[in-house]
């Protein structure tokens, strides 16, 4: 599979870093590969569901089957019973974003990496794009206060944390402000049994996971117990995914495939070394344009623990 540097070079008409002025719309397969490599830049991105669409707004169909639909067979009879397929949909509406970056001509001329420099720069850009997008998938909030220093970033779209707080199973721990074993069991009990199917995962920040380990070690020291490494790594025997972008005050429990990112194929990469600014500053400018929406398939199939402090 082509790396992102190769995709960019084959898309920008003048040959990417070697040219003077170029612009290109990625072909669907190129867009898919480019987006996939931004997801691969983060631990959570590799686990969530990715959907590519041609329309900027639309619906995603959900198809399911009800429980306990089996019936006793009686020979030579038709009781008229028929089971139905449950159909519904979730709406998405993508938001356009862009990532600009620049490289000085001096950097290109004098860098010891030589010909490998373009790949290094593109890899850094791809990684940063993946990190920033995951941050938005989780923490985006269109109602964020204008005085917030991150307002220009967070207000782009509503992320999973806000959606979960507004519509999923919320376990508020603000009265205790810290995690205990009961915290995890309360979150698990809040999710209906039909979703407790072995695919659930805890999503938490690295600090939150380390605080859980400290809690267990303190309990062992105080009570003289022995702690299994698996119990530290997997609370309630459910694996943990460390998510650096997730706030320390929250923990999410869900099947990662319940979290969906929708992108469209309308992705562009543009470059130029022309124009007054480029000439005066002796730079090359690049911009990556794309759009996305972060949605949740089943709010009922998720729980979020809030109000944690230590």
C-alpha cells in the first residue's frame, strides 16, 4: 500500500515537494488510503469504525433482528407469524477542515536527510492530522465558550464525549471524585446485557489508567492482598484502550465499532511556491482539505463515567 508521501506526490500535479505549484483532488482509493493512515496514527483510530461517503450529509442505515423470535413448529399449519427485520438510520453531517503547513527552501536544501526529508515531513503531517482529528472526534463541542483558549479548534463539531453525556448511560462519580471497583461495575451494569458481548472496551487516558493501578496497589498494601496483572490491565476483565486525547475526568465503556467517523471522498491537497509571501519568505506552502463527522450508532450501547478528579 502506498504511504501518504507517495499519495501526495501522485496527486499534486507537479510532483509534490519537487514542483513549484500544484493542486489535486484525491481519487476515491487515494482518499481512502490517506484517511486510513491518519487513523493508524493513534491507538483509538485503529479500533473505531470508518465510513467513506460521497455526500457531505446523509443517513447511515442500521439493520437488526429482534430477540426471541423462534416459534414451535406444528406440522401442516401456518399460524401467520412472521419475524420482521428492524431498520433505522442515523444521520451524519460532515464539517470541512484544513491542515496547512510550510517548509522553507533552506530546510530542503540543507537538511541532512536529503531526499528522505519529504517523507519525514509528510509522515509528521499525517501523524499530527490523525492526533488532531481524534481529539476532535472525542472533545469537539459546538457550544464551547468563546473565551476558551481552544475555542477555534473545539467548536468545529460535536464529539463523542458530548454526545455520550447527552444521550448514553451516564455514571456520575462527582460525589466521590475517584475510581473504585464499584465505579467500573456500575458502568457495566448501566449497559443492557445484549451489548455485554465480549466486544466492550474501556477508553481512558493514560493518567486515568495509572491512577487505577495506584488505587489497586494501595488497596493491596493496606489489606495485604495480591493483585493479578490482568486485573490491573483489564478492570472487570474488560480490556483497556489508552486514549491520550480523552480527558482525565471521564472513562468511556463501549464497543469501539459503535463509534463511527464519516469522511467524504472530497479531499484535496494543494501546494505552491509562488505568490508574494512564498517568494519573500522563500517557502513552500501545503494545505490538506477534508471533511468529517463523528457519530455514535447506539447510544444505549455505551456508558460514560464522569466527575472523576483523582
